[in-house]
C-alpha cells in the first residue's frame, strides 16, 4: 500500500462516520473507493480483475447504503456511472442508468453524457447516437460536454471517422467547440498529417496551447513516426507563446517515441535536456528513462556500470519528488536485478526505508533475490 492509498483510507474512515449518508457524501465515498482500487492494483498485471473488483465494490456500496436508508440519489448513481466509464467498465453504465430510471430518478444531462460516452468507448456508435437522440426526446439538449465525452471515448475505440462526425454535428447544432473539443479531435486522428491539419484548422478559431501540440505528438507516438515527432517537437520549441512551449508531457512523449524506435541515446539526451531547462519529470518520464538505461546497460563493460549508477540516481530523485509509484519502483528493481546491480538494489531498499516508502511486493522479491546473490558471492560454499 503506498502513501496515496493510506491517505484515502484515512479520509474515508474519518469522514464517513454516520450510519446514513447524504447523496453527495455517497458520491464522494464512491470516488474514493475507485481511486483507492486503482492505486492498489497499479502494480499488478491483473488490472482487469481489479476493475471487476472495483465494480463489485461500487455496486455493493450503493446497495448497502440503500439498505441503511441512506439517500442514494442522482449524484451517487451518476458518480458510479462515471467511475465505471473512467475505469474501463463502460458496459456497466447502461445498467446503472436503467436502475436510475427504474427508481423514477430523472437523469440529468451529465448522466446522459456518460451513457452516450460509454457506448462510444465500446465502439457501439449506433447506440451512442441513439442515446443522444433520446436525450433530445427527453427535452435535454446535448451540450459541449456531451460531444467532448463522446469524441474522447470514441477516440479510444479507434473511431476516428466517428469523432469527426460528432464534431461536425456539434458545429451544426451551433455548439461552439472548446479547447477540450479540439484536443480530443486531434488525438483521434489516424494519421500525423490529419492531426497537423486539424491543429491548423483550430488556429483559425482559437489559439492552441501545449495541450493541443502534445495531442499531435501523441499521434506521432501512436503511428511510430519518430521523424515527424522530432520535427514537431522542434516546432514547439520555436513557438513564441509560453503556453505553446514543451512541458513534461511533451518531453516524455518524445522520449517514448525515441525509445520505441530503439534510439536510446536520444532518450538520455532529451532527459538531460529536461533537467537543463528545469522541466520536472513525472512518473512516466522516469519509467521511460529507466527503460532506456536498461537497454544502454546491455552493452556491458563501463556502459553497464555507468547506467546502473545513473538509474539509481534517477530512482532516488523520483522518490525525493514524491513519485513513489509502484510501477516506477518495480521498473528500477527489475533493471538492477537484471544487470546484477545487487548492492545498488539493497542500497535503494535502505533509501526507501529511510524515506518511509512502502515497497510493492515485486520490489521486495527482487531485493530478496539480490540479497541471496550477494550472500552467495560472499559465501560460495
């Protein structure tokens, strides 16, 4: 259990003391349960199983609160729908929506938006359009959030053409696209050229920011186009407006593009450039960087020793910055174990203990293997 999970459990246990809760407090409790479940299962590959446990937990919470006579209303049910869609279980959303209707609770626009988005995320585009039509029949007009939600979810379902249909329909209904509309539309593009064209079209109506430039970089990553990604990143550096300059996400995306193309020297170069320009890395940055160090260390000799030292320094720096994510710690321990940095791994464990950091099970297993290897060297008999 990491520090974020501990804080959530403490908050939940201290805030929700009454037997009967209000609708808004149930909604807040469900959000906390969802976040706790996500953090708890981040280190395991069985994320799908974790998601199903999350579904059971949320639905059981709703039932328990109803049994206690708590006010399970529109906020609690809408929040539960949002949790299901956000955490990869959109097929549970229509059930909750139907439950809401069966309890004679009139769905608000947010609930309709989540319902339409859940259909979009599973590629059920006919159902998505059908739910938008039913909204209008219920005298609830779709708004910019309706289309933004659908575009974002359809993008995840690789429905690029559907995203542009949604955008066109939004404009036809005289709903003005906002910054989120454009960023999600760019992210949905299936070619780098189309993403750049969409960014150009956006500039005719509003000033893009690094969010929109990052969306184009993400398409370069998706299409494994390191040349376009490199050129586009340079164009961001040349931007005069501060809001268009590369940020942590921009640098991390470029590093990932290089890593996926086997350009590990370039990953290290971009990481060092981040430090030069005082751009703070995040968890994803460190994981990509450690992955590049791993490949550089395979060259053996002085390079191996060098990158073991560099990796340990990066891992410690991440912890100092409050990034005690299990996946980052496991990436570091696996790297050190693979390249026989046994003493460095044990030292990293001591460093984490000094900083009162909870270590994931896989990390502990790696440390145990390193300890046995050290003992075998010291006592070969």
